[in-house]
């Protein structure tokens, strides 16, 4: 009996019609996430469907691309070679389409957790104006923005691969090679549920906060920002026990504060407008930390030029 190798190269390897951009996007997502389940969550598809598509790609390539284990996946030698050859394809194709097509550009924008709606509206207004066209031309249709949730820590790689044109991140962020335009800069204050014992006080002291736990970002979501704020709080005399939050759902945020008596959060005041069950109090003065959100683009590319142009028009401070 003849045994057929599952990964035996198909005849006619010059013909790549069976490999489409979806397969490359799925492959790059698994590489980036390190597990199929995390990649499936990012892509908003089921894990079995993603596994099936990766196996289909491997059969078309003719070699296994990943070593699979209970801890996740690692690239094989063939997988590393394949990654080297395809990692820039999505960005190059997107640039080619933008250069050739008269239709409005489709600009994917990554958005970190907890960004207020007014920040997204400001970015939408800035990037879809005539001055925001990537080629710098004055006429023609405005670009379309496609926004999706992406952790700040993941956005540099996505920008480098061309899967994002822009990112919305919390700063500071350890991501060299980015142009950053600050769109939002607000002081942080204490957020409590209206039934919290401290909610009735018009002002809070550091002594009031000493016994409170802090509902705070998982440091993997926005490491530079999360660590900077905790360091500032420690210098001011508050070193809270941190209760990490790894989701972006306001209902779960409110529920956590409501169901845990000694739990508080830190947010700018505008972030809690419209939530009568929440109370906001300013932090004690003298160096209270701030939340800064920035629009990011990869330095040296066309989107960085767009960002600088829009930032100048809208008075957004620009840095790296």
C-alpha cells in the first residue's frame, strides 16, 4: 500500500491560486498570537475553522508550518522561511491598491481598550478630511476608516506588517519607530460605584485610598502606560493591590465596581459621563497622573506623513 504524505508538495508549485490573502492573514495572526485560540479570537472566527484553514494552507505549501503543543504553536523551519517571504505582502498589496484605485482608501485603525467615543470621533473627523488623503492630493473621495480593538502592545507589529494603517494607543508606549500624535490628554480621577462608602465624600485623600484595591489594566494590554501610572501613584504614597481587567466591556467594568466593596478604578471624568451608577472624584492634587491617547503611524511611511499633516491642522502635539 502506498502511503501519501499529507504535506507532499502539490504539482505545479508556480500556481498559487489556492493561496489567497485570507490564508496569509490567518497565518500571520497565529504567528503573532502564539496560539490558535488567541488568533481566532482576534480574527472573530471559531478556533476549529481557523485550524482547518491553517491545515489547508500547509497542504497547499507542502510542508508543516507550525509545531503544535499544549502550550501553543511554534514555527517550523519551513514556517520561518514562509513567514520571511510573506510577512510584507498584506501591506504591499494594500499600498498598491491605494496607489492604483480611484476609490476611497480603506484605512484599518487599531483601537486600544477603553477609548472614549469622543476620541474616536475626533480621529474620524481628522483622518477623513481632504487634508488626510495618503497621497496628499486635494481632491477626490475621503478615506474610509475600519476600526477594531487591538491592545496597545500588539499595534507596532501590526503597523509594521501593514495590517494597520494607524493605531490608537495609550502613551507612554515602548514602540520605537512610531510617530505619535496626542489626541486626548486628561487627568485621571477615582471612579467608584455610587454605593461605595467613599462615594459620598466630595474629595478624597491618599489615606482614604490606602485600603482600596485598584481595577486596572492588565499590564500586557498597555504596559508602558500601566506601569508609568502605578509608578506615579507609588511616588505619591498609594501602592494599591491591583485587580487586573483584560476586557473592554463597560458593563463588566461597572459590575466589577458594584460587586466588590473595596474596589475603585482610575479614569478621566469624561469617560464616565452617562453612567449614573458611577461616581467620579478627583485624585488628590500635586502630580496626579494623566491619561494620554495618541494616534500612531509607522515612521517613514505615507501614513506618517498623513498623520503629521492632520496633527498640524488639528493642533495635536506630535512626538515619537
